[in-house]
C-alpha cells in the first residue's frame, strides 16, 4: 500500500469494524490532543496524523478507495481516469484509420505515445503523470474555520465541554474533488468539487477564557487536498452575569449587608462562581460601597496557575416594615445623632 498506513496510525487491523476504528481514534485523540500536551510539537503532529487517518477510515467510500489505491487515492484515481481517457483517444485514432493511415489499432499503440497524452492531461495537477513530484506540489492544507461560541461566566471560570453542530466542507465523493464526472458536470456538488456535511464535535473549553479568546481545535477545520486538515478556532463570547462583573482578572460582586451588621460589625457570606460561599468579616461602622479584596478568588488566567482577586462591595440593606418599637428606637437614635 503506497503512502501512509492509516490502519497502523490508529493501531487497528485492516479489516477492523467501524466501532473499533472510532474507539481507537477517540483514545488516541485524547492522548495526543494539544490541550493535553501544550507546546509539544511531536504530539501536535501525531494528533494531525490521527485525524487524517480517521477522516479517511471513518468514511466508507474513502476507506474503500484507500484500500484500493493507498493514501494517495485521490491522485491515483485521477491518474486512472486520465489513463482511460488516453486509451479511448488512442482507440478512436485506431478506429478512424483507413488504408495507409499512419495510425495503428488500439492494441498496437506505443505506450510512449500514451505517456505524452498522460502528461498533457496531468498538467492541471501541477506535475506529470506517474510522478510523486506533481502530487506534492498540488497538496494543499485545508482552510481554517472560525466558529462563534457563547458561554456563561461560570463556564469561563471553571472550564467546560460543549457538543457543537458544525457544517464542514469536504471532498465530493462522487467526483473526488474534480467537479466533473464521466457524463459532465457533477450533479452531487454542482461542479464545485466540495460538499457541505453536518457533523457533531465535542470540544473542551479551558478555564480562563475571555471575550474574544480563540480556542484552537487542531485538525478539525476543512479537509486539505492531499495535505493536512485545517484547524477549528472557537471565538468565545462570555455572556453577562446577573451577580458578577469581570474586570480584567478580578471579579466584582455586590454583597448585601444589613444595617445592624454594617454599624455593629459581623460576618456575611460572599457567593463564588464555584457555587460555594466565602465568609467575610465586616468591621463595625462599615460604609456603604466599601470594597473588600479577597486574594486569589477571582478569574483564573488562561494556561496559567495565577488568579485574579474577588472584590466584594458592601451594599447596605435598609430595614423595611418597621414595628412601632423599632421606629421608636430610630427616633431615639435620631435625637442622639441629629446630623
């Protein structure tokens, strides 16, 4: 089999069923994913190989052609078509030859003459027939895709996973990217050579992303033509939160404090994006709007162990529905502190 051995890359035998191929892919993709191996170029290269192998072996039509021609099946098929066209041309010349004609019948055509025809037919592929040079020159990396994704502030704080419904461009299986079939323009892709296929993809969003962050999912962009797939970039939008406001790396939250606690001192509970609460000591005579800084309780930084702070702002809550006795006490306080 010419070129890359996709079965060996995924670690499965040639006759492996689809479920074994999928299981092997998921296991290897988790192991070599760039998020698990940040900065490891060899892991990134391995991850791209794994995706390339799975893209072919998970598609029954591509797998069949790969088993027949090898990893260069797209160019191999084109070569086979060109060879057949050349044979047909030679056969036509043979049939049209009359007595004394310099042309021979199909069976006696010199293959050197056919090779000239092959070369002319393959000029559009960037090289000559039967050479690997043309295939390498025509290899093209797939385009990157950008996909907007809105997440909650809790998801940005803790990290999360999402299942995306995507539309991905792929090589048309009917014409193998040529745009034409034997009878003319390809009806399946309308001559474009590409079709749009829906697919579902589970992605990991790391903790610490912000508005405008781009999360790269390697190898999940559009497929290449003889080259690697492009990448998928998730463009993050963090939705506003009803309680917390993100300011740089710091999280600001208003904390309700009763009038008596603000005056006499006490303890209040501060909510967090983890779902837990932090105890905050309020000193006596704390003013409305006073801000307390809780160190390292803020937003995590992307790909870093550092964190911002939590800024708890006191919001004094005045009592309502006073009883006569409570109103009387406030009247006495007013008399003692008229200003």
